[in-house]
């Protein structure tokens, strides 16, 4: 991690702490707290795991910024995901994880936006109640293999089996067909992508990697995500609902998205009935 990132994170945390005693009407300070020019001047190192400074109260939560939710896009293939400028899709991989996923669900609900959850099959099997909670909250469901295998290191047949087993486990837990799919480690191949598409699933690519899997502060994740997004102007954002830092920084990220006039759009699978029936049949035999 670069010194610059550390400094930005540190300053961000300081600014957030400074917000603790302010009234909600002064909420504009969070917007400027993302500005690198100010952030770099901070002399204090961020405490990556300081939960106090990152609770909603300490951040001077601004209430629900209405209008963050954008349109719903119906997709049946990757080419249908056509985002306009200032449109983002929130995606959460690797869960469901008790407490963390639930905390993220509460934040998404508070901000009135829907995300796509790419669940790992064995996680969904281990925590079916949380998986169902995600589905019942109206979020879009996808799978992420059964045991988060690196498919690049498996034979084609073994990779397909991993994908199918994962999708089946997610469908069983959520009671919904999982029509979206993301390759673990984004390790795909042309042949596997074709297979996924031919079997009624949409591959979820990534334009904005939050890198929330690095051991950095929540503030650093939010800052990095916004910086990448500003360069891309739009895109599918990769997040993970298994990390505390992700749950901690999500309110700030959503607040910042709203402040910069982004819209969080939801993806909905709009495939044909025969394909859905076929996949549900397969799920019941998995
Ligand atoms: Zn993953």
C-alpha cells in the first residue's frame, strides 16, 4: 500500500472523527473529506480497526439521502448491462456472512438501494437464513461457485461442476434461481464464459474494484472506490460482504455517491421462461 493511500485514509478518519460532535446540518464536511488535496495534509495515521470513529453516530449520519436509487435494468446477457454515466451497480461477493451481510443489508435498506449478491455455495448452505434475508429484501441473487475455487486451475468439467454446484446451493438457500455469476478471482476463460452464458446465467464483470480485501482502513476503501469511479464515470463496483471494513465504510460510500449525483441501479434477470425452468430443474437435482 502506498504512503499516499495511507495518508488519505488517515485524513479521512480524522475528518470523520471531527464530525462526531457536529449536527447533521453540517453534513457537507463528509463530501469534502474525500478530497485528496485536503486529505494529504493530515499528519495522523489512520486506525484501521477503530470502530468508534466509523459508527453512524460518529460520522454524523445525514439521514436517508433520497434519490440514490436509479433504474432497474433487465438483462439476459452481459451485453444488456449498459450503464450510463453516473450509474453504478453494487455487487457483494463471497457471503452470506452472519452479522456482516446483515449490517450491509440494513445500510442498503436505509439508503433505499438494491445490490447484487454473488454468494459462495457453501456459505449459502452454511447460512441459509442470511441468504434468504438477502433475497427477501429484494436484492439480486447470483452465485460464485461452490467453494470459491480458482477455476483457472481446474479442468473444464470440474469447473463446470463447481459452478453448477454453487448455483444449486445458492438457489436452495435463497429459494430463488441465481442467474448471475462471478468468477472467483475474476479467473475466467472464453470457454467457461460461453458455457455460463449458454446455461442461463449472466457473467458479472467488474469495472471498479474496491479492493476491500486488503487490510486497509474502511476509509481507505471508500476513498479508493470513489477515486476509481471518478475516473471510470460508471461501472459495476466489486465489494465483499464478509469484511467488517466493507460494512463500516458503506454508509460513507453511499453518502458520497449521492453527493456526486451517482445512481445505484439494480440488475434484474430477464431471461426466458424455458431457461429458468431448466435451471430450476437442475437445482432440484443438485
Ligand atoms: Zn470471491
